[in-house]
């Protein structure tokens, strides 16, 4: 283990200690137990878990990627260690029915190596949650959205073969993660946005939901913590009820429908009947406000959200947010007032 990794591992242990005094000694030191109690509804109500995520500008593989994840976790003192999904699928030039050599089953081995290292360093005390894209998101990397839509209209069997191939690689990654000790995942979905409604044959019913449920089902099998992220980065949704039966112990949704109608944490809790992650808009004040304003916003999120069911965060990655603002938000989550 490199010297810097040793230093980070020591700092990681130290970073966990303040949480034990957050509420008169009643908050667990171990952040896995924090999350377990939160999901079970038995966590001290003055302490809520928090997590913000960012894509890193440096190398996406190897030890530099491991260090970047650890550094961000240590600097923010959040309650999970989410591993970003940074390995892009290879580009596909021409779709052909039945072709299976675009992507080997173990394509995500470099990502697995990052996940395994992070688990070895930090997995005893905090849930290391690999991000798992759905097959549509992987296909978007290799084909692009326009070609996916064209193939759904004109080459449906060829497109299904691509989705099957990517599903196979994702399932390999998930199973290898679990074999390495990983106890949970952060699962994401795209492809159910409003802009795909007019594709004949039921785009969501054919290319999204069946694949999602198989991949997410494997993530939820024999694991302890899973977070479902419904991602509107590529376009708005007008209805989230189609995801109500998706698995995941915590749900992270967009902050609005159609890009205009607010969708609150209360709305999310009412629909999914599970704890919710979020509160901040990735595009707004978390990036630009003063840290004192962010702290006030965080308290307001708890005041207005479902009591004891809010894990503070944002609706997606916040790579532009100053660390001071993330610090301020997390600090409020760890000692917010309760009515």
C-alpha cells in the first residue's frame, strides 16, 4: 500500500469519530450502522445521513481514481462512499443482429479494481456503493441517443442484442463486486423520459424496465443497502409512478416534473414509501450561495421533508459545488434541529 493510501486510511478512521458525539453519544461511530439505523427508522432524529457526489477531473482508473474517491469522501465527511461510474463503453459503428463481440463480459474489470481497493481501505466502516448504470445509459455511450432511437424504430432486434450484451457485462460487474465483499449499490435509470414516448412499440416497456429490473434485482439480491437514482440529466420526466415498483431502499428523484412542476421529498416519500435522498438542486444554490445560506437551506429541507426519512443530498452530481457548501450542508444534516 502506498504511503499516501496509508495516510488516507488513517484519516478515514479519524473522520468517523466526530459522528459519535453528534447527539449525546447516541449516534454510531460506524457509518454502516448509521445507514442501517436510518433505513430501519431507528436513527436518532437529530442526525440524518448526507451524501453529495462528483465526477473527478483526473484519471478515471487505477490508484489515482482510488485516491480521488477517498479524498472527496474524507473532505466531505458524508455517510456513504459512492464509486462513480467512469468507464465508457466502446463506440459501435454499425449495428448487426446477433453480434456479440462488441464488449467482453469482463469489460468493467478496471472499474472492479477501483471498487475492490476502496472496499479494502474503507469498507469496514462505511458502505462502499458502486454506481451501476442501466443498459440504456451504457448504450448511449456507445451509440448515442439519436442512433438508439433510430434502431428502436428500424433495427429492434439488433438493438436488443446490444442491450443484452451490456446487461451481461453489468451483471458480471455486480456479481464480482459482491464476491469482493461489496454490500450495496447505487443504481441509476434513464430512458423513461418524456421525449421517448412517441417511439412505436413501447420504448420504456421494451428497452428500459425489463433490463432495469434484472440489473437492479441483482444489485438488491443478498445486499444490505441500495439507492435508486432516477436521473433527469438528459431530459425531464413527466411521471415517476412507472418507477414505483423499482427496488432500492432509498430513492433519489428529480426535483421537478417536465422541468417546471416541483417534485418534493414529501412527494417522493409519498410515491415510493421509502426514505428519500436529495433536497438540493444540482444546478442552483449549492453551487453559488454562501455556505451560511446553504446551511439555512439544509435546515429548511429537513423542516419541510418527511420526518426521519430524509438523507440530505442533491438530485444528481454537484461537481461545481464548493467544498465549503458541501461541508455546510453535511454539518446541518449531522446536527439539525427537529420540531
